[in-house]
C-alpha cells in the first residue's frame, strides 16, 4: 500500500467559511502531510460544487448525498437520483445522510424518508453510507437494523458522538466509525469511552472542517491541516503509536472507500 502520512476522511471544502481562501487551505493541508481528503456532499443540489474539488485535485475525492438538516429541500429524493450522480468516477460514498433530532431543521419523517433512499443507493451501488446521527439513537437503530436485514451495505458512522448501545448495534452490522476533534475536548469523556470500545480494524479519522477544531485549535475555523491532532488523540485513547494509528486507520479507510485506487 502507498504510504500516506495523514488522511482526512470528512472535509467540507465547499463550505462558505472557506470561500476566501480555498486554495490556501488545500496548500496548508498538503504542507501538514494530508495526502488524501474526501469532500462530503451536504445536499444533492450542491453536488456540482462539491465534486469540482475532486475533479480539480488528484488527492481529493467526493461523496453524494443530502444531510438530514437539508432533507426538507428535496423530500422526494429518490435512490435513482443518487445512483445517477454516484456514477461519476471520483464519487466514493453516499451521504452525508441520516437523522438529527437535536435541531429538527427538517421534519423527522422527512429525514427518515430521505435517509432510506440513501441506504438503498448504498446497497445498490456498493458504496459506503456516510451517516450523521444526533439524538436519534432509537430511530437510527431501528432503520439501520431493518435495512440491514433486507440486504447488507457498507456503513460509516461519521464523527460518532452517540451512545454506546447504538455503537454496539452498528458494530455488529460491520460498521466503521470515524473519530473527529471532539475526541480532544475536555468535556468529551463519554465520547472517548465509546472510542475505546470501537472495533480496532474499523476506525478512521476526520476533521469535519470547518467545524469541530481540535484542541489546541478549538475556537478557530477547523482545517484539514489540523487532522494530525486527531491522530495523536486517537493514539492516546487506544494506546497506539502514531505508526500504529496510521497503519490501522489507513487500512480501514481503504477497505471502506474501496473505489479509491491507490
């Protein structure tokens, strides 16, 4: 396997927070050793802007999907809509999709309906499902369990901060988990406790930039260049050296995002 220094599995380079200095942000990431990034689609209507980064940069890939906050924008989104866009050669995942009952920016039933379309697209395409879940553990467990019984699909719980029980349920389905800067927050011991029990061969790393900057950058706009801090924290939590963190999380990343040719 090609040796990668750092991989950021979840960036939002098209976000308005980067509008003034996108090129500089990418340059800083590379200078910090970030050799690969996945730019995550927040809504299907924004897909062209998301995908352009993948078209323009050999080290950036993309997903297609609609975040639960935005599901009200197209409640009739179909699996076919997602599959058509997923045919683009540098699309490597379906999502970010899921359920968010903290803000309820979209009606819960609409979130669930749109989420199920994404699950079907992941199953049919073979691409991993990138899932956002917040304060929706019961609904999420039920939807994923029923869907998994209907046929397997690859599953990633991104930036996981939900409960241990949902984590266990998803791990039994073969899910991957990604760790973000939240793991560094002083008040996030409950998150670290779940990270200690995650399957060692199914953990990957992200920034979720421009959000969730890790300590010691907390309070600033997050960037992919800050992802080494998450690597270091994961090593501390799991008792792994940096070389072990790289070996384990990079192998897990490429097993999950297996459309990426290396």
